[in-house]
């Protein structure tokens, strides 16, 4: 079984050239099953289903079970999302509820210098509040 990998060279905001593959590898660092951790995972799953459509793998790392991984991977706060692939590595701290910020942070959309958006963006459905 062969693995197909498409490579695209793209110049990033800092002028660096990066390689983008079809598969996204995302690591979500959490500390137990707290409400923030659960919210972060649910928001990430929904965002990936909408934006990456099966081209992603989410790895959830519980730092209560493996505290050494926090130091090894320089995790200072939880929940923290780390995009391992495609390069460059990116980090986002929080419960990932700000969809636009997460899309920009993962480089799924880009902002021009004039503040206008470039690239696809979809709005995630909001949970209905209990009245």
C-alpha cells in the first residue's frame, strides 16, 4: 500500500517557503477531561470536519497521564493545539471557540495587510443557549 503525498510550495507571511501535504496532523494537549478540554476537542473536530474533510488526524495527549510530555513539547497552558503537519508547526492555546482565530492560526485562511480575508471561511454552527 503506497502513501500518496502531494507537495505544494507556498510562501508564508514571514517569507519562508513551506511544504504542505494532504494530511494534517493535529495534537491537542489537555489536562484530564475538563469542560475546557472537551469543548476544545469538540470545536476542533467540528472545524476539521468542515474544513479538512477527512484529511486530518487528531491526537489527544493527556498531560495528567504523561506530565513529562509538557516539558518535552514546551506546553505551558492547556488546552493547547499543535499543528505538526503541514509545516511550519503552529500552536493555539485555548478552547478553540473563536473560529476565525483558529482558522487564521492554522493557516486555513489568511489576512491581507489591509485586513481583508483571503481563502475559504465557514462559520461553525453555534450551540443554542438554554433560556
